[in-house]
C-alpha cells in the first residue's frame, strides 16, 4: 500500500516534470519561430543602428561615406533579393492560374463539339484566340 502511493507520487512528479519541459520547449520553439520570421526586419534595424552610430561618431568622414555606401548597397541587394523571391512566387501563381484557365477553355471546346457546325466554328475560333492569348502571357512570364 505504501509502495503503491510512493509509485503514484513519483509518476505524478515525473508527469508534471515532463509537461513542464514540453511547455518550455514549445515556448522556446515559438520564440525561435518569431525570430526567424522577423529576421529580415531585425537585420535591417541592427544594420541601420550600426550605420547611424558610425555616421554620428567623430571619425574620419571618408570612413563615414564608405560605411554609408556599403549600407546602401546592402539594402539595395537585400531588397532586390526579397523582391525577386516574391516575384517568382507570383509568377508561379499566375502560371497555375493560366493552366486552370486553359483546362476550362479546353472543356468548353469539347462540350461544343456536340453543337451545330456554325456554332462550333465560332466557338472554336474564340477558344483558339483565348488559348493563343494564354500562351502569349505564359511566354511573357
């Protein structure tokens, strides 16, 4: 009886310790996620403060100019990298949308084959125009 109470007590303590460590790990992972998400902004803030500290200090003006030029070039390259990455994501979304539109137009063309000859000619020419337009947009991307 006494041994079973000690056993339950120890199991309860170990369960509480395990939940404590799980909670700590979850909070640490949450903080890491926030830091990784805010990393681009944090880099810009830290670099901007460093450049401000250098340009506000009483050192050689040539050093101030070189630091500011390097900071400006870094901002330009960093912004270009982020812009190109975002642009490629948008291009992929546009390509997926064009593929979907092409499938819908092809299904319209297949459904029209059961209609009369005059209707089929008109619809086929319009479908051809739409498909040509979609191919032109895809080539521009």
